[in-house]
């Protein structure tokens, strides 16, 4: 049987400059695609229009190129641009399919109701939804609608979703107990990441998802949505996260370790790529290397599961 060509994606949220953690997963996603002779898509996940800026999209593209990475489709590559903020029609259509399966309900809960101290909390810190609006009568819904615009929530079944992650191994989750009914569209009309990512991966033919381990716990939800929508399941590789010296996870809020600061400090792309490749387990020592030189060395077997502690030296560079 002929294997289908690998289609991967780099799907940043343009709410800030790329940081080391983004660069680490971007490099691995790119190597995985390029070592298989596959196609790479750039998708800008700018659903949250209040936080995302077009200027960051351009910077992300520039930083991605500076790292020595390239892509075939999306952004400024020519052809479709794949800004999620312009793709509402596809998310709406998927929502209608789910509506037709009687899985959705309006949720009027306020932020403070959702985060009440009494609410059980999930491993990622989010509150498990208590089901307050799950069984409202039509009259109650009509009454509440007069006061507040609802979010749209999906009813999850009492089911375990299990899958094998290409890096982290077996992972399973009881949807009702460990995830709970989740939001697909916010009360301000913005579609949720969980829905958009599933719809877009399928429409763009993505069959391989490489991203940070922080999204491992989103995957059962996404697998279940794919099932409900009749979409294929991509294979998943969740890569370790990078932590700063004081134990916090590197994020866009840590301006000091974004690629802008590193570039301004005179760090060469080969130096950074060599360091990232060493953390990933692809090189024994952090010696300078161009991203394309890593293609023949790449194998998922070499990539470890352990999170990476970034030494101060790199941050200070
Ligand atoms: N946009 C997400 C992020 O930047 C990644 C989503 C994904 O890869 O599924 O964290």
C-alpha cells in the first residue's frame, strides 16, 4: 500500500514574537516533514483578534525563515493565506453539523461562575464545567438570552478517548470527568481553538501534528470532534516544553527570550538551531548547524520526552 505524503503545519498564534519554545517545536515539526519529503503549511491562529496582530504574523514568518525553515503553503507563500480570523464560514459549518447531532447548548455562565472556588480543577488549571446550563428548558434559555449573549458548549459523552502519541506514548482521558463539556464558540462570537484546529487540519489535509506538550490534554477533545465531524485523525507528536531557570515555562510573556532579543544580541541562527537540536537529542553537543543539515539526522526515536531547562546563559545571550 502506498503511504500518503506527510502534510504538517506550523500553527503559531500571532500574539507575540516567537520564543525559544516555539522555535523548538517549529524546528521539530519542520524536520519531521522535510525528512519525509512532505509538505509544510503555515497557518496563523489569530482567532483572538484582541490579542493577535498582523505585525506579529510578519515577524513570525521572518523569524521562521531566519531559523532556516521554509514552508510551501500559507502566509506569504502565495496561494491561500490561512489566517483563522478569515475562516469563520468553515467553523460555522462544522458547528451546524454538531448542532444537527444535538450536541450543542447555549451557556450563560459568567467567568466568575465558571471559576468558582468550589469547581473541580483539571490538570491544566482550567475549571471542570459543572453542567449548569446543560439542561435548561426552552423558556429558561429565552429568559437568559434577554440578559446575556451565550457561549456555545458541546456535551461530551461518558467515554474514554485513548491514543498513542509519537513522543509521549500512550495517553488516555475520560472526556466527561477529565475534560467536561467545552466551549466551541465564545459569547463574543469568537470560535474556539478546539474547533478551529480540527476543522483546519482536515481542510488543509494535515495528517501530522507536531506541537508542544501543553496541548497533549487537548488532543482527546480534538480526536472526539474529528470523529463527530467525520474527519480523519492526524498522527500526533507532542514535544517537550522549555523552562526558564526559575522553573517557569517559557512563553511569549517572557520577552527576554524571544527571537527578537536573541537576534538583537547577535545570536546566529546556526548557533540557536544547534542548541535546539542538542536539546531535542539530535546532536550530542550544541555545535552550530544549519537546519537543513539536520534533515538526514532526524528521527523521532532520538527525541526525548523530558522537558528542557534552559540555562541562563542562553537567555542572557
Ligand atoms: N496556535 C497554537 C499555539 O501557538 C498551536 C496550536 C496547535 O499546534 O494545535 O500554541
